[in-house]
């Protein structure tokens, strides 16, 4: 294989490896945000809301990758948005850990990409 072809092949492998690392990093971070939400912020009455939390891949194509972190109980949005007193947990039980941990996603991806070089 001539030099330029070998270089392009290596770049393609590196790009694929970076994409795999990035997608796995986002999955790991999403699951970490969900766990933090469930353990520290989600209001608990019966536990059904806490158990309904999900982090899953919504779209995984060659050009797009989306994760969704959500709670699937029909009242989840109301509990998240309406200010009220809770014995355990608080409103914004998903937004709070998401925002607090957003810096960790960038740091995680930077570290993984740097380690792959």
C-alpha cells in the first residue's frame, strides 16, 4: 500500500475508534446521570417514579447518535416541573444532576480521546 493510502486507512481506523469511544462515553455518562438522579434527587413516595428512569440510545447511525434520559411514569413531568415539597428528593430531579454533571462529559471524552492517540 503506498504511503498516502496507508495514511488514509489509518485515519479511517482512528476515526472509527474515536467514534466508538465517544458513543460509549456518552452512554456511560448518561447512565451515571440517571443513577445520580435516582439516588439523590428523584422524589420517592412508592418508588415507581424512581424505578421508571431510563437511559437508552434513541438513534445510532453513521452520522447521528442520540441518547435519551427520562422517567416514563405519566406524572413524571409534573413532579419534575411543579414546585412542591417532597419528603425525599426535589423537583428538577433530572435537570439538576444533568446540569451539575455536564462538565464531566467533556472531561470524560477528552480523556478517552487523548488516551486513544
